[in-house]
C-alpha cells in the first residue's frame, strides 16, 4: 500500500445508489439516483409530467457531481393531504393499463389491470391542475434536494472506489515484484540470450558472405529481439505510473484503460522473447503469464471506475 498524497482526490466507482426525502414549501420531494457502468454520461429520467420543466436544470446540476456512468434519476412530489383535490396522471396510468392488456393478449391470459396497483405508481397522483404548472420558484428547492442526494450518492461511490483502489494497488504491487524477479532472472540468463543471438548470427553467416555493414545492422536487430531489458524497464515504468494515477485519484478510469493496454503489450513481447532459453526462460514465461492475469484483473475492475 502506498502512502496517499495530501491532495489526493477520491476515486469513485460508477456503481452507486442514494435516496433522499426533502421537505419543500409545496410538499415532500423524493429523489433517488442509481448509477451503473457506462462509457460516457447517460441520464434516464423517471418522473411525473409536473417535473418536466425542471429536468434541464436537474441534468445540469448532476453533471457537476457525476462525470461518467448510466444514471437513473427518479423524482416525485407528495403534496400534503387535503391541500388540493387530487387527480391521477392519465399518461402514467394509461401506460400501465396498455402494458397490462398487451401482455395479457400476447400470452393469452385473462384479466383486467389492477387500478390499485396503477395508482401506487410513482407520480400517479397529481394535485388538480398541477401538471406543468408548478411555479419556477420551486426550482431552487428541488435542486437543493437533488444536490443533497447527489452528495450522498458520491459518498457511496467513493467508499466503493476506495476499496477498488486498494485492490488495484495490490495487483500493481504484485506486478512490480514479478517484474523485479524477471529482471533478476534475465541477468543470470544473459549467456542464454547471447547463445541464441550467436546461433542466429551463424545462420546469417552461413549464407553468401554478407556486407559488413548489413551484418552489424542485423546483429543489432537480433540483439534487440533477443533481450527483454527494455520491455521490463517499460513495464516497471508503466506500473509506477498506474500507482501514481491511483494515488492522485480523480477520474482515472479511461486513463487506466490506455495504460493497461501498454502494459499488456510489453508483457506479450516478454513472452515472445523468453521462449527457447531453457528453465530460466520457462520461469520468466510463468511470471509474464501471471503478470498478464494481474493486468486483466486490474482492467476488469478499472471498468467500474469513473
């Protein structure tokens, strides 16, 4: 575990849920927010028609709290009993009735829609004449409720993000140890790398007498293709960058995805170069395969980070 920077920002999971009730001047507002993974920000609103005039303002506010993810937003208003005569929302109840009858016809089931169930749907009841007629002075109260709910949502997401960060740091620490062991093995396996290089040069010299300059160029290329020092160094550098990203915090999901691709590429190259150099090569291959597994586990978890 690395020591967190003083200015480290929280790492947030894209999965979370929060529900909040907020008393306003015209009744009690209930706001619920649910988020799951998504490549970008994707809002889905579930609310009665009386809340539609405020959707744009709510969407703008939520973008200040949520950067990435599929966001399900539910808002409902419950007015005091007896404050006004109640009416039902024809659109909500109508959709329920139509859906029940369509399902009954499709599956050959007899029965009629349950009115009690329909009227229990969120937003099914409206104050008389209220649909679309709530005064704009209600907007600050609604936004205050949404803001408080978004803050609770982020606390949830930050708790889960903190747990994910610890798991990723453990995986990255394992990669560092494996890369260090591969470097130790590589140092003792230099004679095998050189022997393989010599065999390839002998094969090259077996042909017609090559041009000396071309021989030098081919020797340099073969030497580069036979050793894994550069790949191990880059793997260590990328792993250190990964830990630094996690330590800095913030919106790390997409950045980690690109970095993990680079780490996977270096590991694949190590695997291709360590075949055919005896037991030491087999041990390096085992370590490289384990590293690929670590990288894949990090990738799977990083998909859930904002």
